[in-house]
C-alpha cells in the first residue's frame, strides 16, 4: 500500500484550502452577477478570476497528493494536469491585470489592442510552460529558461497591476469600510511579487526541500491575492469556507467508515456494498448535514436570527399606522437591527431629518445626504458590500467613517420615503441574496405602512381642522350677537358722556373724559370682534405697497414718539402688489401697535423697524422691534385665535392678520431675533404686471 508523505498531505491541504477560498469568492461573484446586484467590468471578471485560480490550485493539490501517479515524466494524465495548471494560472494572472485597470473610478473601456496584448502574452507563455512540462525536468539551461520565463512573466504582470493600484489614490473598489482595503491591496500585491520571484528562483532548483518550500510559498501567494477579494465579503467567505471544509471532512470520514464497514466482506460483494453505503452517506451529508452545517456557522459567525423573514414579518404585523410615521420607522429599525444583529440602523428621510436606532452616529451623513429629487435618483435598488461604490463620491468618506454596510430604499406606492442605512462590523457586513431580498421586502412593506400612517395623519388633521373651523364658526356667530348687544348701549352711553365732557362748567370734567376713553376702548374691542366674525373676501386691486407702508407709519408716528419709540421705515420708491389696501393697512397697524405694547415696559433702545422689499416673484413687509420677545414655546401659538401674551389682549389681532394675509395668497410668520425682540414677516405675491415688465 502506497503511503503519502506527511509533507505532501500538508502542502496538498494548504492548496485545497486556498482553492476553497477562491471557490467561495467565485460563487459570491457569480451570484451577485446573476442577480443583477453587481454591475460593471470588475463584477464580470470577478467570477472568472475565481474559477481560473480555483482550477490552478485544485490541479496543484492533486499533483501534490499523488506525485507518482501524476508525474508528468511518467504519466500522460500528469502531463495534462500540469498543462491545465499552467493554463489556469496564467489566465488568472491576465484576468487580475485586466481587473486592476478598472479599479480606478471612471476608467475607460480597454481597446482590443490592449486586450490582445494582455491575453495573447498569457497564451504564449502558457504554450511555453506546457511545452516545458512535456520535457523531463533537469538542471539544463532549457529548464532554467522555462522557469525564468514563466515566473518572470507572473512577476511582471503583478508589478504592472501594482503600478495601476498606486496611481489610483481614490479607488472606488473598496470594502464596506473603504480605507481598510487599499493598504491591504498594495501590501499583499507587493508581497505577491516577492513571493513569485522567490518561487521562480526556488523552482529552478531540483531538491525536494526547495520544491516544497516553493509550494508553501505559492499557497501563501494564493491566500494573499485572495485577501482583497475575501475581505469585501469576509463573513460569507468564512462561513462558506468552513461549511466546505466540514463537508469535505465529513465526506472523507464517511469514506473511511464505508471502507472499514465493508473490509470483512468477500471480494465479490465488497464493491457493491461500498457503492450502496457510499450513496446513502452521500445523500445524508448532502441533505441534512449540509443544511445543518450551514445554519450552524451562519448563527456562529453572523449571530443572526435563523428565521429572519419571520422576525421581520412579525415586527411589521405589530406596527399600526396609528403610531405615526416617526414611531413606525423607529420600531422598524429596531426590528431590522435585532434580526440581522446590526450595531445600528438609521433612516434618512427624503425631505430632511433622520431616525436612528442602536449605535449609529448619522449626523454627518444627514447633513450631506441628498434631498428631494436628488434623493429619488440616488439609489433605486439595495446597495450592499462592494455595491456601495455606486454612491456619489462626496458620500463615500462619511459612509466609510460611519461603517455603513448597506443602503436600502424605503419606497411607498406613490413616493420615496427615504433610505435605511445599516451599520455593523467587518464580519457582519456580508449579506446573502436571500437576506437582501428579505431586507428589500421589509423596506417595501415599511413604505406601504408609512403611506398608511401618513394618510391616517392627514385624515386626522383634516378632521381636527374641520372641528376647529366649526368651533370658530360657532364662536364667530356668538361673538357677532354679543358684540351687537354690547355696541348699541355702549354707543348711547358714550354719546351722553361726550355731551357731559363738552359742558364747560361741569365739576366732573376729568371723570367724564375717563368714561369716554373707556367706552372708546370697548368700541374698539367690539369692532375687532365683528371683524373676526365677518369673513368677507378682500377686494384685490393694484396697490403701491411702499406708499401704503409710509402712510400707515406716518399715522402712527406721533403716538409712538410720545411713548419714546423711534419708528424707522425702509422702503423703495414704489412697489406694486395686488391687495385690499384697507385690510392690509389694518394688518400693519396691528403689528406696529403690538410692537409698541411690547416696548412699553422695555428698557434700553426702543425701536420699531418696518422694511419693504422684493425678491423673485414676491414682495415682503418685515416689522421688527427691540422688545423682550416671547418664549420659544409660544411662537407657534401666536396666530391662534384667543391666544395672547398680554394681560389686556383678546388674542384676535394676529389671528385676523393671518387670515387676511392668507386671503391675499400670502404668508405671515414670526421669529425671534437674536439679542432683540420679535420679527414678523409678510410675503405677498408680486403684481404680475411687474414680474413680466
């Protein structure tokens, strides 16, 4: 019985291990290409390089395992094995050189002359190598020349590949963590050149020790070249390699078991029993054993739930549109993080803002992430692993720093809601096609759920608006009746008080004057209530807004001056808009009087500034004071009916002003001025005659 030396077993095992890694690399590349997740020249060359390298190391492993049976000097099968090894090896070198050209972003498609030179030289060197393999190996000049040409060619091709990598400082072919891969690529490629050179020198010598040293060197060489490819899908490569090793190991153990169980049988029965038991063991290993091994290593390496689709489905069923878009998105991110054991996940909304769950700092990405239509065109499919290089250049650096390993579109039936970003470590950055399909299905269902939550929110908002409108309508009718009942006796009382004031000999002149002033205030409040209750549409005519502002300011200037307040007006000579002049004047009067009341108890500079300006197709009025302002939490409530910050206010002035401006097709808003008081800005449409003048 022939005994295989231990050194041959170890070298053959190393070759088989490298072969398995390259087989997994070829498989992942082929799956990505078949499913359409990978595009471009690199993705098309990726599986071809893996297959060629896998064949080269497979033939090398067999030749090392059975050196006598596959000796090219004594066996035609050995000659064919060496020829296949040479052909696959040089094809892999040419493919790697071809891929190196496309590492640079935006690299042009290579011309036929370059391709002919690249693959033609590989073919010529392969023919030289195959011709040399048919001759007996000795220490002659021819044998040395054969070794020098073949290994010199390999060293030259990898040197040219490294030169291409060094010129490319911004390579887009990166790991999910970007900067990790390029130093590894350059260092491993430089080591490859050294190893090939050493191997070429060693293999031109004949001693067995030197030959096995070269074999170990070539095994290390294959592992180093595989490193840049494996690190892009490190978790998947580890899992698949371990599964393959278990499968091979179990197969070998099964073969020994079958041999042992049938060793006692007669010679004529042993063969058929070995066939039968081998088939049974093979079916068991290929069926239940392979699946169990796959699930075990998937759980150990990725720590992910076995039934990920079920976990995500249950999480979606637990969500309700009544929670609102914000709560639905946060809970969905939590479910995704749990199912795939992510460090964190975030959702950047299409129209701005973000939600996060777990360990994820998304601020920098949120600042530069495209919005609106730019977000629609950003990524229309799921990007994971090496596919993240399809993101715009300005997003790659922050994406690498945040350790984002996947970007998923969340799209509803009518709109894009945003993008889910997933963060995890290097091992967990690999996603299989089934996992990506599960994530995409989850994102699609989330988009529909957000559609429902948004629609429900809009419906509730409309219901609240209708209820509020009905309430205001009822208040308006009641106000009109009360105002009418108050106005008539108040008018009669004021008329009598005015007559008493006009009597020269009245001993109560001062008291009568106070009564008239109080009744005037009642009249003003009643008029304000009637204005609020009366909802008539404005009559829009062409108005010189600049002139109207100056006239209104001059009417109020005396009373402001007596209160120690300076009124500053900044306006152009003329500025036209379509407006109801009287209603617009009342709005400006209300804003200026509110500013006056705010400055009444203020210390320091008392100043009201009114500025009129135009921009694009709108005109603006801005009223700013130097008063104390209002608390930040009250800014959103200033225009609500009956809300007031003044002790004697009714809370109707700004509500009427808002309604008036909106009836003009404009907008009014309030803001706190840093270090000063409040600022009210009114935007109105510019007169169309001026726009096209």
